[in-house]
C-alpha cells in the first residue's frame, strides 16, 4: 500500500483562499458601484477610508452578478 504525498504548500494556500472572505473594503462591498459611489451613504468615500479594512460597519459582500 502506498501513501499519498504530502500536500504542496501551493495547494494548501489555494484551499485556504477558496474559504476566505474578501477584504472588507469598499471595492468588495455591494454598496460601492463602478463609479466609486457608495449607494448606502450617497457619497464618494475618501480613498483612505475606501482602502481601510473593516472601516465600515455596513459593508456587505458584493453579489457576483
């Protein structure tokens, strides 16, 4: 009986990536549109805020369609 080879690190990282949530920033929020407008707050967020993970309590995972 042979044993399976240890899983390569690249496969372990790939599997972890599939399970991970996206970063909680404006670019991955469903309220942030293609023009950079936040439909929740009716404004353009400052770049510092838009890039800060966890900066907004109203972040919602973007719908992929």
